[in-house]
C-alpha cells in the first residue's frame, strides 16, 4: 500500500511539473520564459518544487562518498539550484514590474522559504567541511577556478559557517526577518506612491507648465475617472516638470512634499518602525561576526573594504561639491530676488529646480522643453545601441515572436561582432501602478557554461519609468531620462557581454562599488555630438538636432552640478551614518536624518535625494552601506573615460577593446586588479572633480 501511495505521489508531482510552465525547460525561442503561459497560480508550487530539487542537489553534494574536490564540491555548488534561479528570475522581475496583491502575498510566503534554504546550505557543517577541505588542498588552481574557490569559501565564512550553533540559530532568524522587512518596506513605498493623487481643476494653477506635461497630466486624470482635470503624483515623470516650470509655488511645495514624505505618515504604510527593526537586526548580525558596525561587515568584500574608507572617499568629493552648491545657491537667490512674484522670499527646496531652469535660460538660452522633441524614447534607444556597436561591434535586432509579460515590453536579439548570439534584451520603459518607482537592470537568466560545455547566454531586462506616449506625441525624454537610459543600458551590457565560466562570477556579480562602473561609463557619451547625431531627431520633422542646440548642451555640462552631487552625496553619507552605528536601541528616524545632515553641513535649500522612509536602495534593493558606490564608481568611470580622451578619440578601438575585456570578466577577477589592467594606473579622483567643474 505504501509503495502504491509513493508511486501515486510521484506521478502527481510529475504531472504538476509538466503542467507548470515554470518547472519545464521553455520551448520558446532562445529559451526565454514562457510569459504567455505563466499565471500567478504557478508560482507557489514552482517555488516549492524548485526548493525541493535544490535541497536534493545539495544533499547529493554533502553525502558524496568521494573525497571533496574542486569539481564535486565547488563546481557542483555553483551549478546547483538552477531551477530555483529560473523561477526567481521570472517571479522577482515581475514582482517589481507588474506586481499586485496576489504577487505580494506570494513574495511574503516564499521569501522566508528561500532564505531558510540558503541558510541551510551556508550554515551546514557537512558542506562547509567539504568546502574547507578543498580550500586547504586545492592550492594549484589558477584563474577563474581559483577565484570561484576563494569566493565560495569566503561566502560560507561571511554567512556564518564558522559561528557556533547558538549564533547560527540566531543568524537564521535574523536573515528571515530581514527578508520580510525588506519586502514590506518596498511594498509600503509603492502603496504610498500610488495612494497620493493631486487633481487640479483650474488650468490657471498650471501657469508655466509645458503643454506636453499638461497633456500627460490630463490623460492621467481622465484614466483615473476625472476628465477635464489634471492629475499629479509622486512619480518623477509627473512632478518633475512642475518643479521645473510651474509658477504655482504652492503646487511645487505640495508635490515635493508628497514625494519626500512617502513612508513617513504614521499610517499603516509608515516605514520608520521597519527602519528601526532593520537596523537593529543588521547591527546585531554584524556583532555576531565580530564587527562593530554593519558597514564594516557588509563592505569587507567590496573595493572600499570598510565604512571608514568609503566615507573618506565621499568626503574628498563632498567638500568641493558643497562649495559649488553654495555658489549655485547665491546665483539662484539673485534670480529669485529679481522675480516680482517671489516677493523677497528666501529660496526653498521647492524653488531650486524652478529658478535653476530660469537661470539656465538666462545664461545659456536653453530651455529643456525645446530639447525633448529630439529625445524620443525609441530613437534614444537606437542611439545607445549604435554606441555599443561602434565601441564593441555588437548589434541589436528587434524580435516580435517572443512572449512578453506586459504590452509595454519590447525584445531584442543581441549579437557580437562575429554575428554570434550574446543574449536577449527586454526593455520596459513606462510607468504603471504595478511597477515600483525608479530604473534598473535585472537578470532574468545569467550567463554561464553548463555541465555539457554549452555557453548559456543571458536574458536581461532594462526597466524605467519614462513619460508614456500620449494621444498626440510619443514618449519624449528629459535630459535626466536620457542619462538614465544610457546608465541602465551600461548595466545591461555588463550582463550581456559576460564571458565567464561560472554563474556566480558572471556579469554583474561584482563588488557593489565596481558594478556601477559600466553603467556610469556610458553616461559620458550621452551628449557628445557624434553620439547625439545617431539619436537626436525631432519626432515631427525627423531633422537632427542643430549644432547650435548641441553646443548649448555642451556649455551647460557643469551647470547645477553642485546640486546634483550634493543631493547624491548627502544620501550616500546618510546611508553610511545609519550603517556605521555600533549600537541600535530606538532610532528617531527623522531626528537621525536631521542630525546627519547637520553634521555633514548640508544646506537647507536642498532635500537629500532619498529620505530614509523611501530609501529603497538601502532598505530593499541590496545597496545597504553601499550607496557610496555610485560615487566610488564615478571616480572609476571618469578616470576610464579619461583613458579614451588621452588618445584623442573617445571611440579609440584599442582602448574600447581593453574596456570590452573588462566587461567580459564579470566578477571572475579581483575588481581592483581588473581596473589596473585596463588603465595601467590607480584611478585618479581629480578626473571626476574636473568633469564636475568644481576646480576653481
């Protein structure tokens, strides 16, 4: 009877697998996910089965009667869990881009399951004994093999393998709680963003706002059931034009407050208690490993190595940035003083963008609205594709027959210079209520060499929240949007160009303060005339942007950079201040933020880029104690671009070939060594200072 029952159970499991598109190898072109078949009901059973298979694979490694070797332990570990990664690659991408209450409920259920599964591996005495044995005996490994062994051993140690049993048990509980807190924090930000809607009924209140922004707001209002009105929300594409152009100071104030107070309303979606719990747990976790603060624990494997070094680097850029922004403040106050509507008021955060735009028009006769018709989204995307082709010889071909998860998504086949497949790229650029704010790159599938020697090519998605097309015009980007598209495409290239053997070392699996180098490097090319001539076409006439307008953009390259850098750096310093805490009892989050900003000397006319209660980077997306990495990587990217400039050709083929080699290596080499090999010298921070225009 028992045998029959087991056979029936096995048959049921097999039938469930064959009917669940997440549990079978996709038969789609290039093996991309079968988004047209995947339904919400498939995720729970898929996760359970994937975790079961992962656990079985791990048990086979642990119980292997043969002596531990690099192949049967370290390589086997890297290859294990393939099904779970496939399910995660689909689910968590859709959770961020097209999530709903049902998806959120699944995430809350499966996140602790995944955390427990991973902890069971990293805290297993049997598995660590095998890893440690290989680490001690396999001294003749070289190259990527040696790197994989070292990183695997370090991963076990950093995740608690050497802790005593009581500490391991506590670590498990901490990890589980942190996973849930991170999930809830992000959900709260989305809820707060979607819940805040401001409807304007009198068009006179929108004086100065460009027609394109009014049209978009009117269409949003109509879609929300308020025809004849204008809707504004805390999404950047909605409120930024108001801050920049609208004469209605009260509306500017209200929208900026809507954006900067998300998660800070003492309601069911308030994030202050989550921040307290998160920081207590992160600090306790650091103490378990013998570190005074979570920054030092988190950064031990980064280029910076510890919080002190990260802060020291930030301060080298902070001081010149602060001096620059104070000069900008004085200039904007003068413009405001000359405005009769201002009535002698002092500059406030909701005034900065408005008067900066007026000053830009005065000094450079440049109105960003006259640029937008030249920045049509699909043309900008073609431009960044053309740039990648010129630098690295790769090409992008649209594909119409791939399943997609939302009608906004478009797909491309990416080929190398020899016409061989590099990977598949999805782009998903428009906002919707089910998508979290911001822009990012995700790996749906990472690159690796499988057990049969096949080079499995990656599937990458670039996500944004750019202006949606309206009834009268296509998606037109701001200058900031253009830079964001180039930035995220740089991350996509890092994933697509990977030529690694092991999955855990491929693509963007690098230290956080190195991973932003490829993305920020691409921004250097945004507004170079040769690049702009490949994408800056007027959406109505098809004419390329006039040289005179390109020259205006070039002259404004350092305009308002003090504001941009100060806003960014203050968020980075605030992040480190949280994670440099050595003891956490109760944090008054707002008072902590205020004290941090006062200590750094932040001017009151600027609000930190990310206030704590909506700081997704450090409380949701894995950049805790790591937001400084944007500036650390900016030092690298400015210095790397200088390598091109020194040749007299920003497309210099030999230099581009060396940078391509850097991109192909992923995390298979030490990041510092990899950069030195490309540059031939230590990165020079002065390249960044000069680019920002802070040298007096």
